[in-house]
C-alpha cells in the first residue's frame, strides 16, 4: 500500500463508509505518507463540517412565504391580455418613424410630380405627323394620327425625350 496512495479511495467514498480492512490499510499507509495523512485530515474535517452544517436548521426570512406565494399567483395568472394601449406602447418606437417617412416620401413624390409636369408642359407643334409618347400610347387625337405608324416611329416616340428631340438628331 506504500506505492498506492489513498487519495483516490478518499475521493470515492466518505471516510465513515469504508470497511474495517480498508481503514487498517489507510492507517498503515498514512504512517509513512505525509501527503495522504494531510488528505485524510482534510477529508475528516470536511465530513465534520458537513455533518454540523446539515444538523443546523435555518429559518426563512419573515416574508419568504408571502413572496413565494405571490410569485406563484403571478405565474398562474399568466400574461396580461393584450390591449390596444399595450400594443401601442410596444409598436410606438416603429410606428412614429414610419409615419414620418411616409409623410416625407409623399411630399417628395408630389413635389417631383409637379416639377416634372411643369418641365413637360410643352406646346404641341400642330403638325399632324408629329408623334408623342402620350398620343401613341393613349390614342389621343386619333383623327390626326396616321393609321400606318411604323414600329420605328413608335419606339422613337416612346424612348426619345420630347423636349429635346432636335438636340439628339
């Protein structure tokens, strides 16, 4: 037993639960091994402390039972039902910026539409053979339009800017 240390035996079982034969082997071994003697003393001290601590009764704080019962009732009651006010509180951080963004985008859209309509307010030339995208697509002035419009004329009318046709030709 001198080559084998008892530390593993002490870690596996409490010292009070080892057999008499193992106890005799431990006593023989600790006579020659200081490290195992310290381990045995530490095991005996911790066992004494555990037994003393387990014998104590600890009284709960005065309102412990009240707090526990209140927590149980709260858990049983569950979540409060969703109301319009609680939904508003939860969504308020998202709704207000979204409304502001919608107002900004709406005003920019109307501003750009009015600006583009002012820029496009060009008087027609009066030439019945002049085609514009609106006249071709929406069929305005069908009486003045030639029924034999070629594909090239349609593409030119749709994809070329009306105001500056002369600049690009």
